[in-house]
C-alpha cells in the first residue's frame, strides 16, 4: 500500500519536474574562469630562460673554441687536380682549384 | 601525428569529471553542463520559490563551484551526489540569507484536522499533482528538500544521506514520516 503510494508520489513528482523544467530558459553555455596553468607556468618559464641563456652562450662563445669546427683549408693541388689540405685529406670531390 | 578524438557523449559523469580534474578539460566540463544544467536549474527553481533568474544564477554558481573545486573531486566518487551536495549547500545558504533557517525543523504538523466528510475525487494524474503541489507548499524547507531529493530527483537514501550529511537511518525515518503525512493528506486521491 505504502509502496504504491510512493510510486504514485514519484510519478507525480516526475510529471511536475518535467513540466517546470520544460518552461525554463537555460543558458546554453557557461563562461569558465580563465584556466590556470597549474604548475607548468612555474616550470616552463625558468626552463625557457635557461634554454635561451644556453643558446646565447653558444652563439657568443670565445673565438678560440671555434677552431675545432674550422673547415679544412686547401693549400695546394697536384697535377691530377686533387686538392691537398693541411691534414692530408683528399677533398678533391668537394673542392678543386 | 595521431589526433585523439574523444567522444564526450559516451563518457560517464565520473569519467568526464576525471578529465576536468586532471586535464582542465573544458569540453568535458561543457558536456557535464549540458547534462546537468536544466536539471539543476529546475532544482533551484522549485526550491527557491519559482524565481527563474535566481535559479539560473544559482545553477551557474553551482557549475563555477564544480570548476573551482575540481581538485576536491576524487576518482570513483558518485558525481551526482557530489554536484547535488554543492547545490544543496547553495540552497541552504540562500535559506539562511533569507532568514528561513528556523524552517529546518524535523517535526511535521500531522495533527492538523482532516475533514471526515471529504468526498472522493476523480482520480486523475492532474488532480493528484495539483493536490500534492498544494500539500508540498505547506511543508517547511527541509521537508520540501527531502521530497525533492527523493521523489523529484529520484536519489537513493544513501545518496541523500551523503548530500544532506546526516545518517541514513535519519533519512529513512524522515522519509517515512513525510510519506505517511502526505498519504494521510492525499488519501482521497490514492
């Protein structure tokens, strides 16, 4: 008996809910406050600064350290057209005088 | 580059909320809003005296609270209970602001006289709804809230207990009293 009445209440409440909600004008979207970047901002900013510093140091490194990366200098060429460079490597296919 | 397309509509409330919490996923939040906005606005509309503007404001406040408290949501926690707890507390604060706190009483005015000579009425749904609506209007805020959660939102006793933050036994007892009261009042419409 009581169970039946509870079902009756539920059905009635459902009808009333449907009726009241159907008449409501619900905003389609909600404006979310600006998303915080959590801890990434605290990591990314110093990391970017460190990378920038390293790049700067690399570009403006002391001149003597650049010798390790110098291109071979052609000092002579033999009759066959082969180029002779300082370290004895034959770069004829690349450079010919 | 593999693009991952997430079908938000196929995700459960809990899965959506997990994405909101872990990834600040605004699309997941939008899907939650799509599912619950009307339901919550209706809840506030009925609980706050039919003020549509206020109910829309409260509904949006609830969602802002969900967003700002997303860290507090724990995996596996029933989402419906969680969001209704927020809505319930907002309602309670409004009642307090409106100085209706005293309406949070447990007693029911069940000793009101009921006319013995009331003639049986035609039992159609509309008549029952109308009579029920009248009786609900006479209940205090706490009783109306209980009815709303149990019968309108169709929440279970454990869910209601978690939302109102009272023991399940108390919820059962209050529901029993409420149902008996309404049954007595609406006996002609059964």
